[in-house]
C-alpha cells in the first residue's frame, strides 16, 4: 500500500511524515490494501464555519469536516493515479483551543482530529450510539498504539 498525503498547512504545524505514517497505520489497522491519496487542510474557524454552513447547513465552526470522494469514482481518476479517499479539513484555532482544554499539545489534538476525519472517509460514522462507541474505540486504539 502506497499513501500520498497532500497537506495544505499555512500555519506550518503539521509534520507531514508523522501524519503520513498515521494514515498508513489507520489503513493497515482497517486492512485497506489499495494505494490512495488523502488531503489534509488546516483552515481558520471562519473558513470551516463557511464550509459547515454550506455542506452541512449548520451554523458556526466545528473542529473537523471530512469530504469523502464517491466510491466507484475511480473512473474520474487520471490513468495510473492513486484513488483519492477525500479531504479532511481541520480548524486550526478550534484544535488549539481543544488541545488547551484537554491539557495536551496541539499536534496531539491535530492527530486525533485527523484520525477521526480519516475514519469518516473510510465509512465510519457516529450518528447512533453503537456507531459512536465503535468509532471512539477505534480512534483510541489507533492513537494509543
């Protein structure tokens, strides 16, 4: 499995190699075999609030949004390219605030939000309690190992 991680980080806080390895760890844990591309963007609270309103019809900033590309959409990929799982958008200021509230470093919170977003790209959700418990357990397992 080969992973291409595209990062748009104007804040300069994402250690790309760490997040690429984290991506590989998640994909291996879920037995995902294919080569793939994942995009990560760090944005302002205002930018994520705009996305939240536009795509989820919800007011205000949130910490992370995931935009999975459609399954079976490989016909839209250039020949020889890796399937694109989608994009994860993280609110930089929100992540910083949550890190401070939780008493850990910013990179720890960014990794947590990234794993959460990546699991959404891979089909996990938390709309019902059992799904939420499964997703939280998986997040913790990945981040603690």
